């Protein structure tokens, strides 16, 4: 038995092979049935004739969708079929006849589909998105390995706050009291640069933010990078090269999947350095001219990001925010102490922030004041202050959200389709 994957069938034209998978679609017309088979590597059409199967044909003609099967037959070239080939079946084995599949061809609402997410991910659209996600994450890793960064696996349980203390999920940790699910691996990456110079992490992060926007999840994946002897401008250049690399390589590899999503990839092909840059002051001025009611000192909202990103054909950095709008660890601006040396990178076409980054504060006194001003407990940051006592250096880093970046690349309206099992404000099932 020559068992092969659907994706390998093109190399076996004229040969007899066996494929195994699930019936994704079916149509019959008397003496002939056409089955669309999905096996995880791709989709193919199997042509099943009554004359070839004999008494087994009636069972095939009524086979429910998502039934699991094994088909044996000859691979035939067929330019009109996906992959350029189809299988002319001569035999079938049915592993299980499926019950009536709850997701039909009619339109379903997002709540219905998310409640059946464990089944919804079988659909061609969701398969395409998850394949693109796989490629994106692989190219993220490749970029950092090619550029001399070392992977550091940072903890998920933490006693320190990386971002907003109001957005923490708290967990009782044995007899040691309360810990938190990590908002970021950044603080631990800062420790690792003193051993390894340039480091990155990739893992889940958690934000207990009561938000229901199309850009928010409570659990998402973030890649973060940190580099010693790296200043603010160095950090921006690294981000430009990084984003260009992952976008171009993902688009190049996943053109069939992006075509299934009907994504126009021409805008993505323009993503190369240099990116646009606006100071926070300039951004506020542009926003007010375009109808925003933003007040100087506020962080940019989702609507503000949408306005800005519709003005540019490439990502745009918004630099040097007011200190009060950003995290405690960001370095004070040398000429304007009310600002910090940071930047958010906004993706074009209305997609908004995909990266937040900054140079880190390496002055212990300024850092202590920032911790106190943010109402944080200095005792929990003893180890973090040690980094400023033993060989401190200028350093900077950033974090990129995988789901927001994937939504942009795929042209999706909501991040809920970008992760296999989304966790949102009112959704933790399945």
C-alpha cells in the first residue's frame, strides 16, 4: 500500500496511492460522486464511480460530511482541481461515519462559530489562517537566529508588574502568596542580555483588560527582543528590518493561503525600510486635524490608530510619548523629562499597533521614582535593580503581538480568528 499525503499526490501521477482523511464536501449525481478530502496537508478531489466500487457505492453516496475515510485509487492530472490532480478511487475504507455536522454551508454568527471553535478550525478558511500563523512564527524565529539572538524562555508566573497593574490575572502560589500571569517577558530578558547580549522570547502573555475591541484578546502570543548597547534609534532600525523580514517571507511562502482569504498582497509587498516616523506631538496634531478629540498626554486609542494608519502605505512609528502614558521602565527623554524614549509601531490599512518598544531606563534613581510614581512595590523589584548595579549598560527592546500582526497580514477584521482557541472577555470555551 503506497500511502501518501494529499500534498504529495502531484509526484505520483499515474500511480496507485492510498490517502487518509476527512470528507470536507460531497456531491453526487447518480452513478458518480465527488468527494473533497482533507488530510491536514491539503485538499483534493476524489472521483468515486458506482462501476468501480460496486455495492460499496451506495454507502459513499450518502456519506456524511466529516466522516473519516481511507481511499485507494489512481492519481490523475486535472488542472481544474486544487493541486492539479485528483484521485480516481477504486476502493474505500470508512473509519467512522460522522454524525450530522453542526456547521452547515449557511452563514453563521461569530458566537455560534466560536462556541464550536474545535470544529470550526476544520474549515478551509481557518486552515489557511492557521497555516499562515505557523509560517509567521517560524520566520520570527528565523530572523532572530540569523541575527545572533538567543532564545530565552521567560516565566509565566511572576511577582512583578511589567505593564498596567490593573490588567493582571492573579494566582495564589502555594504558601508564597499572590503571583501573576505574565504580561511580558521583558524584565527577564533584560537580565539575560548581561549574559548573552541579544536575546528574545516567544510565548503566551495575559492581560486582564475588560476590552471587547476587534484588536484585544486576554491571552495572546508575543515575541519580545532585547539587546545590550542598543539605543532608541538602533531599536527602531531593528524593528524595521524584523517586520519587513517576517512579512515578506510569510507572504512569499503563503501565497496560496492568502489567495483563499482573498487578501490583496500588493500593499504587503511595499513593507520594507524605512518606515514612516511621527513624534507623539506631531501625531496629536494630525489626529486633531482629522477629527480626533485626543488630549495631549493620553495614550492613543484604537480609533486614533486607525486614523493614522489610513494615512500611510507603510508602518508608522509614533515616537516619544508622555511618561504618564507609558510603562515605568522606559528611559526618560534627555531633553524633555516629561517624555520617554519609546515608540509604538502601527500597521497600515487601519490595523494599528503591532509593536511597543523603548530604550530602558538605566539610571537607578529615575527608575525608583518611576516605580513609586506608578504605585508599585520596590521590594518586588530588588532583582531588577541589581541589573543597574552590576555592569549596567544602555539597552532597548520591543514586543510584537503575533495575533495582531497575523490579522494585518491576512486582512482579517478581528483577531479572534488568528489564534486556535481565542480567549476574550466573555469567552473561555472551548
